[in-house]
C-alpha cells in the first residue's frame, strides 16, 4: 500500500526533465532571426515587418494564455475535493508541456539546425498545451501528477507529428484547431482512460466524483473565461479578413450553443431544471464546432446554426452518452471531454468538408489559395516554384470535392493516431513501475497536497449536506 505523498522520486525525475529542457534550449534554440540585433540599416529594414506582425499577435497570445492557465484550471475545479489538484496540476502540466511543445514543434521548423523562437511559436505551444489539458480532463482525479506529466511528454511528441501531417502534408484547413487540437486531445485522453479503466464492479461514479455548490461556482468562472476568449483562440493563427471572420463566427457560434444548451438542459434534465454540468461545458461546444470553419464564408446565420447543433449534441452527450460509455465500456470521462471537445470537433470536420466542397475562386477570390493552400494551381504565376519545394499529400490543384475528402481524411487520421497513441501511453501509465492511485485516493487532493484539517472538512461537509 502506498503512503500518500511519501514518494519524492517522481518529483526528482521532474527536476531532471527540466534540466534536460534547459540543455536542449541552450544548444538547439535561439530567438528568431528578426529578434536578433542587426548590424546595418538594410538588415533592419528587412526584419522590421515580421517583427511588427508578431507583436500584433500579443493580445491574442495573452487571451490564449488566460484560457490555458485560468480557463481550463477553473473549469476543472468542479469536483468537490479536487480543487487543489485541478488548478495546481493544470499550472504544472501546462508549464512543462509548453516547453516541450516548443521543442517538438520546432523540430519541423528548424533553420540551420536551430529552432527559432518567436511570439508565434509561443502561441503554437500554448495551443498544443490545450490538447494535453483536454486529455487531462478525461482522466481528472484518476491519475497521479507524475502520470499526467508522463502522458504530457508522450502526447506532445505525437501531437506535433500529427499537426505537421495534417496542416503541412495533408493541407487540411483547421485554423481553430478542432481537428488537430480538440479531436486529438479528446480521443487521446479517452484512449488512455480506456487502458486505465476500473474493474467491472467499480465502473460507476465514485463517492467524490461530484460537485458542491462552491466548486460549481468556481468551475463556472472557468467557463466564462473560456467563453470570452475563445474567439482569440480560433483566430490567432490568421490575419486580416480571415481573422475578423474567425472572430465573428466564433462569437456567434458560442452564443447559439449557449441558448441551445439552456433550452435542452431544461428539457432533458431531472425535474426539468437546469443542470450546471451542461451550462459549464456545452455552452462552449460552439467554439469547438466552428473551429475548422471559423475563417470560411459560412455567414453569420451559418455560425449560429453550427453553434446550436453543437450545443444540442453536447447536452445529449452529457445526459445519455457519458453514463452509457462508463457502464458499458468502463471508460471514465470525468470532465466529459467527448461531449465538449470530441463530438463537436468531428462535427466541425464534417462541416469543413462540406464547405470545402463548394469553395471556388468565384466565392473566395484570391484568398482561396490562402485558405485552402492545396487548391491553388502550382503552374499559376507566383506558384511555379512551390511544388518542388514542399511535398503535399495528393498534390496541389485540388478541386473543392477533393479538398473536402482530405478534410475527412484529416479527422479520420487524427482520431486513429490519437487513439493509438493514447492506448500506448495508457499501457505505459499502468505498468508496475509507475505509481497508480488506489480506489480510496480517487478524486481527492489528500494524496498529494497539504489540505485543510479534518475539522474544517467536517464543517464543510455539514454545510454541503444541509444545502443538499
């Protein structure tokens, strides 16, 4: 039997990993060229434009930062005895995987053997960290801190490869990351959860796998942070009209999902009362569902329709699908990431295939090649040298229908890679050499945190019982 909090070997290993990161950063990374000092005015003129362009991204970087370190953290504090871990481990995991993401994603962007680091790289690393935090949500309260960190290290390595495959080789349109971030994180986490699934007799919600009045309010703060800043998440990687469309479409989709969530929650919940689980999560489903199409010409009414559909699917998932998955497949999904991230991401990919099929130069004009790079004609003026310089699966000059097929291929490949990677990671996490939580340690902070005294807890329990 493990003594709670007694083992420090895992934290020593964490320190070793941090030292390794410092060494790698020292030998393999440097500021991007435009951030280094210049020696003459000609060089300065050549570097000023990209520098200014990156600085314009700083507000988006800050917004995404708030989502990662505050939004996700508070959203996961709904468990009544897991608030320290939900918020604290969110900070630790994100801080570690952001560094690792800079390295792993940078391996595909190296210049002369050096990974260039700019504000754009930090935004990409933050977005990559979101995938790990989504996976963490599926496992919330069922893993040790070291298990989460091991999962993050493995996941980011696979994530970076899949991101490069889908965006650079498949050339899928996925500005908001619904395919590469949300679908990947959700199905990776569910696959890990499958490997760590409980015994048949324990495949039910535990005694502490619930919320309290105060913990639900805390989680609602996370929802509001995420809701407000989601347009920045979806629009950070594009500019100009694409960026403005992404902001508008995301905002409207979130609004539509929110209204649909409240309506359907009242219809399907017990006694036809609003369910806080739905409000905390399904209101955000519109931001996921519009991610792959947020910069497309879906028009305001289209964004609202996507949001409404996402809200409906998400609420139904929480009400019916999550309990069925737990009882039949024994897959625990503590935060319901399948309903907030998984299914809405698949919906987004399907919509992206539909909109890509009907995309044409008549509709998008000169921006068609920017939005769907593989649909450009490589023999056209200005693109004649592109074909020999980079390999694209399926080649350039795609028709709309062919691009739509590649959008579906991207979500299919992503799910397959995420599930395979998650199963492998779960196998590592359940090995005898890795400390695992025992049943009495699930969904509570005591095993790894100094917590308030038992007297204080008992007083809180009494107050909660009185409230209930």
